[in-house]
C-alpha cells in the first residue's frame, strides 16, 4: 500500500490555553511518521472551532499563516462536539486525504498512538478505534456513569466497545460511506461500529489535561447518551409496549378480583391507600413511558425539519 495522506481533525471549543501546544505536538507526530515513510509529506491538521468565545480562532488563523498545513473551520455558533467532528470529517474528505484521525484538543488521548492507527490502516482496516486502557484520570462519578452508559447501550442493542470515545482513524472509503448518511443527529460511535467496514482497535493511555478544563459536563454527556440510544435502538419502545401490556394485565386481574369479591362475598373494595398507591405507581409509569416516546418523537421532529447540521463562518484551507 502506498503512503497515505493523513488528516488529523481537532474539534476546539474555548481552547486558547492549549491549542498552540497541541498543534506543535501533533506536528512532531506527523514529522516522525514522515521520516519513517508511513505518511505523505502533505499530511495536515484540520482544526474546527466550535463557536469559541475566547481567542481560539485568532490562534488558528495565526498558525495557518505560519504553516498552510494547519487548516481551519469556524462555526457561526456552538453546535457541539459531535457536529464539530462530523464537520471535520466532511471537510477533510472535500480537501482530500486517504485517512483521517480525530483527536481531542487537550491531547489527553496519547497522540503517539497515531502511529499504531496508521500501522493498522496499512493492514487494510477501514476503521481503527482508540480504546483507553483505564479510566484512572476520571472522577468516581464520571467513571461509573461512563461504564453504565456503555453497558446500557449494549443492553439496548447499540453495540459500542467500552471505553471508546472519538479517538479513531477512518479511511477514505469510510468517509465516502459517511457522506451517504444525511441524518442530522448522527451518532458517530454507533455509526462506525454498525456500518460493517473492516475494523480493529488500538489501546492507549489517557494523560492528565495539560491546560484549561473539560468542556464536557454531565448534561452534555447525558444528551450524547440519549442521542446514541434513540439513534441506534428501538428496544426502549418495545419495553414501553411490554410494560403497557403488563399494566393492562394487572388492571384486569384487580378488576376481576373486585367483581368476584362483590358477587360471592358481597364485599366492596376497601382502602383508599391502596387506590392512591396504584394510581401513583401507574401514573408514574405512564409518564415515564411518555418520556421515552417523547425522546423518539423529538428525534423525528429534528430530522424532519432538515435544518443544516452546522453553519460555516470562515474556512482556511
């Protein structure tokens, strides 16, 4: 296989404290790969500014002026990490490349593992997933909520390898297939696992963040999880149907028992507490089920409107 042209995409949101250092470190990786004859000399970085409110874009413009292998895209506003990655993948395909690696701007993911990604790509793999070795750098709450997310996703039928984030390599072939998916809320982790291309994994260690704070909070992680579940699984809807059947069955049994007591023992049902408890339980279950259905209806609502995934403001190529 010929040496590939590598594109590394970096989504950025308020990363003024680390973005320049990140670019320098990634060029060290690219130059090392060039010297080993593993990638082409025109391999480049593509930074996506996800509507930053600090000087992130100014730094990207400065870096582009110094080196045209630093390319950039600025969103009109903040659209979220998944949209930034998607824009990077689509932009890299349009600019031209043989394979793309996506990595976080804070470089907590080991950038030197990119060489392992390229080695697997050269073996013929279209998708190479980065899997972290452990979650030692996470807080107690984040560690166990993340594990619960992966277990829930797999239980509901959306099979995603545990501890895989958005650190991955994909080939030009995978980019071409991605172009065929017009979904506005595409869940990338589920897409690359489900699409059926030849894939493998590379394991890496996670480093402490070099500067600033993580832009992912629990609300954004919860939104990502809900998007993943509603995008790649209808099991919750089936659970609602099954739950509704059993609720109806219980109601039928309670009604039958009341009729039998009235006919044979002339007893009327007693106990306001029982009635209140049953109403509260069944009402809570019904609201929960409506919430699940509402999530799917919301997904349909957003897709049917067919609004653009993101709006570009400025592009440097």
